């Protein structure tokens, strides 16, 4: 089978198309014929060895895929060859990959493969962050920074479904328009100059929760804009920096700075809870309550462009790497 692989993570240019042996599913595993693989900012960081968890070498990028089951392990029940599924795999930039059956779900009929390939991590992060960590209540005002990125647009949609009034912050008119179509009542630019004053004018009642996957220059003005008892969710550092926050601000605001880490939530500490939330999200899709947008798609031979684009933070929704287009 064909795969994209590197033995050296120093540069995206180190990745090459290679021929690998077809993997055989063991007990508790299925083999997935991959249609599409989601590519987020973290996936791009991992591909360059810049994430907090370093991958073993050689490395095939990508972990979140959609496609069809091709073969099942000897003790697997409930799935069969031909089932259309989304799955967590190791190495999604490949024609086939293995997945533990515990990380496999059927794709709702309403959902396309490109939507499914970028769904799990972003939407579970949004639901876990907003409901479990922020305790977002109906009628509260939610501010989403980086609102048109993969996890940002998930927060806009999930926040609206949880009953919040959503304020979306994004860098371009195109991105703000997507956030508005996805449920944001108010949209703002992210130019730091005069930003807090523009927020006050747009939202005189203040904000209750901030969902921030960027952690850039808006961190302090957004935190200072929280109402009493507000919650500020730190999702990631797409800005490339880790800014500082004066610790007197949480005291003065009676507010909380709260970390949200999908990897530890889903893989280390609360796997069962993460799966329940994912099942709930898929049910929302099946019911027609949630329809995630898909980002820009790159064909197989443009794998370097896909990684570069995901790393840039300029994309809308989650970037898609097409393995077997349908």
C-alpha cells in the first residue's frame, strides 16, 4: 500500500510517498480503507516533532480518518467489511490503517466522509470544554477566539446547541461569515488595537466564557472582559506563543483559567466519558441538529501542502487529506 512517511522530522520536505506492507488486523482491531484524513494544527506539529508527545520513527502523519472497514480481527463483533466508519488510527496518511475497535464508530448517513474525518477530536474537545470544564449554562455569552478553525467552529456550533449566545472572533470576513452561518450571533475581528472597546460596544453585558485555541495577544483583553465568575478555557497555542496572564486578574474577576486537553481526557483519564460524549455528538449529527463544515481538501500527491496549510493556521474548519476521494 502507499503511505506518506518520514524518518526525519526536521522538515515537511522529509516526507515521501513509500510502499509499505498491508497491515493485518489482530485481536480487537479492524483495518480501514481510508477515504480521508483530518489534518489539524496539532497533527502538523506532531509531524515536525514539535508537539509535547513525540511520535516514534518512521512516522506516518494523521490519526483521524473516515473510510470503510476492509478486514476485521478474529474476535471483533458488531462491525463487518464494507461498513463506513470514522476511526482513530496511527498513520492516517496511508491507503490503509489499523484501528482498535474501541476507536471505531459508524458514520451517520447524513455525514460525508470529509466531514467525518475532521470530527472526533475537535467536537469532543468543544463539548468537553464547554459543558464539563466551563459548565456553560443556557443564556450565557460565549466568546470563541479563532472561531473559524477546526476546533473553533466546533465550539461555535456546540455552544449554540448548549443554549449560549455566541460571539465569534476571526481574522477575515470569510471566516466571520462562516462563524455566523454556524450559529454565532455576533462576529468580531481580532486586531488587538482597540479590540476590547469594540467588544464592549458589541456585547455591553460582558462575556461569561472564553474558548481560546489561539492564546495570542487577545488573551489579556478577553480575560479582562469576563463577567464575575467567568471561565477562560485554554485549548491550545495556535499563535505559536504561550502568553502570560497576571495572576491578580483571576482574583479580581472571581474567574477561572481552565485547561482543556482532549488527549489526556480521552486517552488517559476519562476514556469512557469521552466516548459517551462522542456518541452524543454523532447522535446530534444523525438527528440533523449538527452539520460540521469541512475544510480545504488536498489530494494524495499534495501531502506536503496539506501539512503546511494546517500548520499555517489560515485554514477554515479542519484541513482534509484525500486518500481515496469519493
